[in-house]
């Protein structure tokens, strides 16, 4: 019996990348990334790794030991990865979350691509966010990246959350990150 495949099977030369999360079975990232890798003709493979929160430190050590090239991270690991990185990009440090780990000879570099992805999506939809007025609802992880992105291009941001204290805490953390002309105010949804 001869087995044929549209894509070559992984070999000892295949570069492995993937996504870690808990749960991660629902992720469509492997299908999207593997299709892109095949289209580019790269001998790479993108794999989902289900990592329980209590095993994150151990898993990160394992990624290094196995020689993976890079990993994306999803809930609930984005903030927990910060202290496990050897270095952070300015965006990851400011947002307080890592969603992409790059294995380098000098150690793990933690990135956060959410802010730039948000800005790019707005611009591709024909909207220039620089200097705009924006309302962000919520003060969780996604809101952190969006507020950072908007402030970086000089937007005036109003941040509302169910808990005014949480919105004010986020605003306080980000007040020094605003580009010239940007403003940030916070409050509770009930008072708006």
C-alpha cells in the first residue's frame, strides 16, 4: 500500500511552531497557519498544545528543550508568561501580556501583536485611528491592547467598565504611555 499526501510529512528537519492555551482544541490557528506554511512551501508545522495553567512553567522549559521555533499563546496564559520570558518587547511590557514567544539563542523573547493587529484591521477597513475619539468598553486583556494601540497613535480614549475602579486602574497604568495629543479618561458603565 502506498500512502500519498498533499503535504510532506514532518521530518527531523521540520520546524515546529504552535499555540499554547487551556483549552486549545477549539483553535482554528493550526488549520490557518498550516495552510499558509504549505502555500509558502515551508517545511514547518503548526501544532496546538493544551497546557494547563499549573504546568505553564514546565511547558515553557519543554518548548526550549524541544527546539521549537516559536509559539503563540492564548487564554489563560498571556499574562502568566511575562515573568517566564528572558526579554520582552516594549508592547508586551506595556500591555502586560505575551501572545507570541520567539525562541532565540539568547533566550525567549515575548511579543504582543494584538495592538498592531488592531490598528492594522482598522486601517485595512478604511479608518485611520490617529487622533480619533474612541470609546473602549471593558478593562480586560483585549481592552489593554486596544487602549495601548489607540494611545500610541494619539487618540483620545474613554474607557468604561462595569467596575470604575478597574477602569481607573488601567487608565492609571497607561497614563504615561500616551502619544502627544492623546488623552485617557475612565469611568463605570452605570454612570455613562
